[in-house]
């Protein structure tokens, strides 16, 4: 994932968490420092992120193979 807007523009990282209820994505490397020095992840809206690559797994490859045979 690449962040397109905001303070973390042009930062690339992996998705660590997706909050479907609030519609937010958490990307590794996008953190804020609290007053006591602890690091917390900052959520990002999906329209501010560009997807660079998909994770490969067995289910996804089966679906892609099935779709390529049909067409």
C-alpha cells in the first residue's frame, strides 16, 4: 500500500488491520507519538491509499484459474 495524501504521503507499508465498521485501514509505519512517548497506529481512509500488490494465497489462485478457464 502507498499513502497518497496527508502527513504520511508516499509512505509504503503493509496493511496490519482493517476496521470495516468505521471504514479505516491501518498501515505499518503510519504511527503517532503520544505525550508519554508510546507509539500508536494512525488509521487512514481507504480513498487515500493506493493498492500496489495483492497477497497470494491458495483460494485466490483457485478463483483466478477458474475465471481464466471460463473466458
